[in-house]
């Protein structure tokens, strides 16, 4: 059994996936690990790249778009590590970033999930740790009400803009682009909820960890690059259509989330 299983999820982006996997191979100094690539709507160029360029890694193709959660579930089913790192295929790891997360979670048995600071390629940081959503968060983000000062204050709190992102901190939830946890806790809590096909999978997962008494921690001592790309390109009308589609998916997922936790108190922590 390896110490660590790295599950990399990918959807129709072989170029970024290549960079991600190459960064793992070049920047991860530990040897007691396995890398599993779980693909969605697999295309021929991705399958050929994995066969030719990364034959030492386990590749799990899928004819259908199984979504982020489905890809994680597929990858986890082939994994065996004591610890599990979930990575999006648009993450590029820096030297010692994975070892830092692993060392931290090993030393802190009450931590269920730990995530790194995510950086843009110009070294500016991305917001990746948040407070839990409320219905007002969705309302303010998706309507004209977000222009008002009271709404901006609410959203700034949700986005944790008052936090300098320079110290290790317990947070409500972390963006799912890079999350490390323990196999034993996954077996207790379960994997990502399949009712969330896109959005809120990570929010829900972190909340379930908190409900079991396990901490979710942002650790900026570990840094990774994240290509936070948009789902569209080209003509403005195409951008608008894609943006509207993703907005509605986000709203639908939020309804599922609030329905699931209706009447339940938010987990408390420091």
C-alpha cells in the first residue's frame, strides 16, 4: 500500500493535463505514491498521451462526462494509499507542495481535509477558502442586489477577503481543485455526493467532515498553480450562452444543497 494516492481529474484538456502530470513527476520528491488519472468523456488524444507519455500512471477513461465527483469516485476505486490527494487536471504543483500537505495532515490527526494556497501564474493568489453559503449568498451573487453595500459586505465575508491568506487557518470549506484527506475518513464519511454534478460537491464534502468533528484547514505553506480558466472562448454570444448555462447549473446545485441541509445548524469551529 502506498503512502499517498494522487487522483487527477480531467475533462477534455490534454494539454493542461500533460503539464499537471509532468509537474508531479518532476516536483514530487517522495517515491511512496501512486498517480491515478480519472478522465471524463475521454478523447483519443488524451488516451494516446497517457499511454505514450505517462505509462507508469493508472489511467481510467470514461465514455461519458461523469463530472468532477464521478471522476473522483472512479479514481478512488482504483486507489490504495493511506492518504488521498484530489487534484484537478489544471493544477501545477510546486516543489515540496504535496510533501508539505502530507506532513501537516500526518502531524494533525484531527484534520480531515487540508488544501494549499492556489496561485495564478503571475504569483497572485486565488481565493480558495470560503465560509459556508447561505441563501442570501446566492441571491446577492446572482441578482442586482449584489451592487448594494450590505450585499458586498456579506459577499466579502463569504469570500474571506478580510483574511490575509498567509497563515494556516481552519475554514468552512475549500475549493475542490486540490484537497488532501485520509482514506480512513473517506471510508467513514463517504465520497463526493453524486447529486451534485457540478458545483457544491466540495462545499458539501467539507461540511460533512466538519459534522463528524474533523477540521478543514487552509495551509498556505503549500502553494500550487491553478489555471482557473473559463468554460468558453471565441465570440461574445458563445461566452454569454456558456456563462448562462453555468449560472443555472450553479443555482440548481445550490437548491439541492440548501434542501439537503434545511433546518440543520452550521458546524461550529474556531
